C-alpha cells in the first residue's frame, strides 16, 4: 500500500457514511480518512466541518480512480453497491460494502469472484455482530446455559406511520428497497452467524401502511432441524417486540432495547473510552434457566458492544495478520435467504434452501 496507514475513501455521507463509518476510520489506529464523496452540498459542508483535513469530493470516481486510495467504503443506495464495489475492486482497492451486500445473489457472486482474482479484501458491513445484544446471545449460545434451542425469535421494530416530508430512497419502488432488505439483512446475518444456513424458509413480506411503495413489514421463518427462527419487523410498532427471545430445553432468555452505539454516534459522539458500547443495566436481558442443577434467574449483564472491532479486524486482515470477520460468502448467503423469502412470500409456500 502507498503509506503505513490505510488510505480510505468513503463513498456517500448520509447516515451510514456519517455515523457508521467515518467516525471509526477517523479514530481507529492504522487508518487515514483521505476522501469523502458526496454530491449533496449540505453534506459536503457538514463533512468538511467535522473532518477539516479530509478532502471532500463530489463524485465516487474521484475516490475509485485515485491511485493513492487503498480502501473504498461504499455507503451509497443499495442499487449502487454492486457497480461501485466492482469498479473499486477492478481499480485494485479493498472494498467494504454497506449491507445489504447487493440486490441479488448473482451480483454478490460476481463481486466475490472479482475480489479473489484481484487478491483484495471484500467484506460487508454487518455491524450488528458487534452490538451488546448480539454478542450476549452468541456467548449465551456457546455457554449452553439454555440447553438445546427449541425456539428463536428476533425483532427490529419501528414506528413511522406517516411518509417522510422529503421521501427516502429506501421507501421508493427500487431494487433493494424496502424494510426487508434494510432491517431484514441484519436479522438474517445474526441468525446465520448463530446457527448456519436453515433447511427451508417461510415468509410473509408485505406493506401495512396504505401509502407505502415498498414492503414495510415482514414475518420470516427459517426452519432448522430442531427449531424455527422467527424474524419480524414492522414500521407500525409503537411498542417494539423483543430484540431477542430464546427458549431452550433448560431455560429462556428475553432481551428488549437497541444497542446504544447508533444513537450515541448520531448525536455526534466519538467512539472513544473504556465505557464505549456498554449498555445500561435497565435494558439488560432477563434469563431463567437451570444449569447442572443450579437455578439461574434475573438480569444477565450484556456484553460490551463495539463497532471498532469490525474496523480493527478489517485493518489487520488487509495487512495479512488475520482472516476477515465478515466473509463475503456469508453476506452472499444473506442475499440467498432474502431471495428465497421473497419467493416464499410471493408463492405463499415454504421454500427449501438448496
């Protein structure tokens, strides 16, 4: 690479670029936030105020065609993930694509093939593996405190009953838009990380708001040999469901409340300090189980979440010191489940995962 630090360009400065990527490239050791591209003049001004030493450019090509850039982070709308990631890989850059990886499996497969030929790191920002709740559930499953899992449910609920004044591309009738591509990709990646690929999918994906142009609700069942994982989301939930609900042969675990990092970052905080990503005890999950004759009941302290770990792993993988945590093949499997779920919903039947 051109310098000791990984010279990084971020394409896009909406919520994703501003909240989930730039603060970490700016603060994690080993990176240089070299360029940000956005055609929006208000966002250009905002980016320059926050990152005065970073070059702000109007076009993604100003990043992709820059020979000094080592890493390109694509945070543009979903329809642009594939073409921009492809261009960046062919230009010899490492690439991070925001989730969802692409809008279909064939695009994901093509990017994986190009990355292998180019010998470059390709990964997807499935950041919710690095949240308090997901880390807690992962550790709980590995501990076997609940015993064999017999039922799993996860929600990502919101309440937005009226259209946004300026509209939003995620709610427009475009490939890759809608709540299932947006929030469903998180829930799918989590359950695949916990349990691997299911045997079959049963899905209902629809719109509950009369003005909606894209899906705003889903109820998706992933069928495993001994249990079913239920993934749910709606834009009409004034009272959100549990982020996690697990029942095992020995006990149960239920967790409400979202990871604190997003709201903290959106408020302008930098991801620094030993308490970064710690959840307040009022949103810790509740466990009731019996393990080796010992009854355990009450609040279960959440693991500490930290998106920085994603970027630390990415840095070390680029330098050849470790394997990438979020493999592109795993993100491709998320796309496969999305496609099968839409097929299931359209045909009103359970679809096997082949």
